[in-house]
């Protein structure tokens, strides 16, 4: 679990500051919002460096327990049951949450295996970000490339962008440890020669997805004034595109 904590701290550097919620009614409220959102949880268990997937199925405030969906990965499930605890990370309505759960495997009314755990004693609640982070649509037309120190060039999908950093999704077997320096992150539009951003950056966190993809969080390292100007222009453009496609009430 120490490595999971380090990953969380790295994400906080990229996304903002967090506070620990210990007031039981507030914890219940946060967990109910998470349950109703049907968002997936990224789960860490002792004995593995991978992230697995689960979901919050039930929050019982009267009996004081929660139910979590079984980890589909066999090894992940076995480790969770063996050690009797896991740590869950998720995002709900633009807020990052994480908590620990002391679990035991039980069967629900349909006979399916789920994890039952007492209500968490705390929930880390990330409510502030140093920079507004813009989600990037998959059809944005942006091409993102990382130039590594050994000469390798990796293409990735831009997941989000802010004045402080970027989130990427890519398929690779490379392991991006926290602090790994990427000399050049280059962003441009498809079929256009103009470079929208070209700056060094540093890896702040890595999430391994069940589908073999990786999501990495990057922090820009001392971009020069020209790159800051380009970055601000690109973030503003993406904000406008996001608002243009946002459903109206």
C-alpha cells in the first residue's frame, strides 16, 4: 500500500491538493454520490503493482458497510481476499476520491461473489486543482508524441490538458516511473505542420488499465515563455470546444 500512497501523492502534485474526510455522514454522502455515478474504481491490492477494476455496489449507512464488485482478474481477486484489504481510486463529478477498505468475500442474493467492508474510516477528497484541467475529446484531431532520451518516439492520445501538465493514454510495455523525464512532448493538429506545443515534462503517475493501455500524468518542466503562450492558447481553444459540445439544459 505504500506504493499506492506514493502514486496518490504524485497525482496530487499534478492535479491539486486533497483533504481527508473523517466525518461519518460526509463519508456516506461521498460514497453514495460515487455509487449513483456508476463510475469504475481503480483498485490496488497488496502483492501487486497493477491497478485492477471494481465498482461500488451498495452503501448501507444503517448497518455500516459497503459492497464492492469482485475484481475480474483472478490473481487480483486472490490477493485481495488473501490480504483482506484494498485501496480504491476514482473520480466522481470532477472530484478525485480514494479510500481503503477492509474486505471479505461474500455472496450476494444472486449468488455472485462481492466484497463486503465496513464503512471506510476516511476518504481522501481532492477538491482543488492548481490549474483547470480540460478533458480532450477522442475526435479532437490532436496528434501527441513523446520523444524519449534513448531516441524512441511514442504516439499517445491526449486525455486532458492544463497549464500545469497533461494526461496521456497509450499502448506500450515501457514502465513510466514517477520522476521519469521526457525531453519532448509534442502536440500538433492532424495534417498540419504547425506545432502547438513542444516542451519537456516529467511523469507524475502511471495507471495500468485492464485493456493493456497505460494512462500517465505529466507535469510540464519549466516551459519557456513562447511555449507557455502556445499552451495557454491551446487550453483556451480546448475549453471553447468543450463548452461548444456540452449539452444544454
